[in-house]
C-alpha cells in the first residue's frame, strides 16, 4: 500500500545519496528504495530490510527513536548512540 509514497519520496531524495526505508513497529525495515550503486554500502550499514533498528538494540537512531517517541525525529551523525552509526544522518516519521 505504501509503494507509491516510497517511490515518490525516493525520487525527491535519492539523487542526494539517500535511501528510503519503511519499517515496522519493531524497528525492522520491511521495504527499501535506493540506488543500485549504493546497495552494498547501505547493506553494510544495516539500512536494509530485515535489519533491527529498535532503540533497545541500537540505542538512539532515527527508526528506533521514532518508534519509541511516536513522533518525527532527526538523528544526525554523532547523535547516534553507537559511534559505528556516526556517518549516518537519519530522519524518521
């Protein structure tokens, strides 16, 4: 049901090197849009369907924090709990 919205959002941000994820209420991405040339990088970062981005697992992060706080959030670079996620800028709603 969200395919058209995901496609539209990706068309707005994809050229900037972003991917778009749709996650469930457990913080697990279930659908993704991204440039094929970026797939390996995003998969390595865990920005891929089936990864777990709950706040309990990853600490402060866009997906997990949004799920817990039930509001749109931005978590940019070193605002992530784990330093390994410090290259990411994440927005979630």
